[in-house]
C-alpha cells in the first residue's frame, strides 16, 4: 500500500507527540531517580555521579514503558488532528478508520524501534561509562552480597567491582547426595588471563572426609567457571529489566541448566518479543478512541485515558505473573493474554465506529 501525503503528515505529527511525551516522562523519572539515589550521596558518591548514573540508566527504563508512551503520544497527536477537523476531513474524503491505522502503526513502530535499539545496544555502554565516572568504582560497580550456583558449587560473593574482581569469596561444594564435601574461602579473586577462570588469593580450604576434616591454606588457587566469565554479572543480578535481550536469553538458559525457576525472566523475555504486537493492538485502541468516544473531548481527558489504560495493562500483566509460577502456566501464555485483550478491545472499538 503506497503512502500518501496525508500518511506522511500523520506520521510526522505522531512522532513529534511521542517524542514530547517521551521527554516529559523521562524528565519525571530522572527527577525521582536522582532523589532516590541521592540518599547517602555524601557518604559514597558525588551528586554529579548520581545524575550521570540515572541519566545513563534511562534508556533501559524508558524501553520498558515504550508501549504506554506510544499510546499517550498517539492519543495526543491524533487527538490534535481531530480537534483541528483534519481527521474529519479525511473521513469525509473516504478514508476509512482502518486505513488511518496504517500511518499510526508506522509512526508507533518507528518510535519503538528507535527506543529499543538505543536501549539494547547503547544502554549497556552508557552504564559502563557511568561506572567509570565514579571515583570509587568498588562501591558503585559492586553487585552486593549475592549467591551464585554452578553445578554442585554454591559461591557467596561479597563485593564484585566493575572490573569483575571479587572481594570476599566463599564456596561450598556438595556431594551428589547433598552433603558438604569442601569449603573454600578467599580474600580476593581476580579474573585470570585464562578464559573463564578466577585466580583466588589467600585461600583457606576445608575438606570433609568421612570422620575428619582436612584444613589447608595456600597463597593462590584457581576457580574454573563452566560458563563465560564476562556473563557473570548478568547471572548474579536478579532484576530482569536490567538485562538486555541477549542477556535475558542467556540467563534463562543458565537457570534451566541449574534447574531453577526461570519464570520471571521468561516473562520479561517474551514481553519484549510481544511488545511490537502489543503496540499494534494499542494502535487499534488509539484510532478507536479518537475517532469514536474521544473525538470531541479535550486533551486532558485523552491523557487521563492513556494513563488509565496503561496502568490497567501493566497491573493486569503483573497479576498474571504469580499464576505462571503457581500453576506452571507457560510464560508465553501469560504474555499473550494481555496482548489478546488489547487486540479484542481495539477490534471491538473499530467495529463500532465503522
């Protein structure tokens, strides 16, 4: 289908509206982020570093709410055209409401593609730049005290800095029948020049052999990882939203290999795959609202509708997530249900105005 002049005009108008909404929401999120991160700034980090960290984290945060920005931007942009009687003129010229969905969908998907590419390929680099701007990388670059499981070995990591150096490491190795076989304590562990290995320093090892304990101390030892060393941070961070699409896929594979529940990460993984389809459903809602019940309402009402619909969809999906774990519902089904609901409501609105 060839794009006409009015298509290009609608696309430009909607893209401008979405960018304005994006900037306003980003400003609000950045302000609240700086306020939240500023707690204890005098003790650990400078205010300038906090601002940089919040700003460089924005692409990842904004990518998660792109669908709602698209909805609000579409309602505002298309609503402006409707208030100026431009949508009415197009309909009088024989342009069907379904035909209006074409430029709206193109603008929405173009905007989403731009945000997605920035979040996936530039966002992680911005985060690393934020870490290097900190004068105390060991504090900001650390992932806290966490547990990491690989096979029958459980490892407690006290601090992991931005260079993947570990400060304070404890390992507990179990037998196949879940009995403690060996413990190792190391003051520090440095990434080795050898692939996927750590050089452990000041090591104290205890072997549990039948009725006795064999305790030994040595200057250095080696910890060989079964997976890539560079992917260790994503396996010890437990927030799905912090991971890129590729890291999510790798983390799901890691959890399945370790026989752990990957539901939360699978939901996030499938949500990112389904987001373009969700945007198409929101396009039907946008056109259905503006051409139908919201065609004569003010801008404030449209913004309110966009907020309500976005919040309802977000909490509807969050409500379904516990059911995925409790009743072993596949993550793809949990993600597909809200998308199907959006499509159903959008199609219903489009039928009423045709």
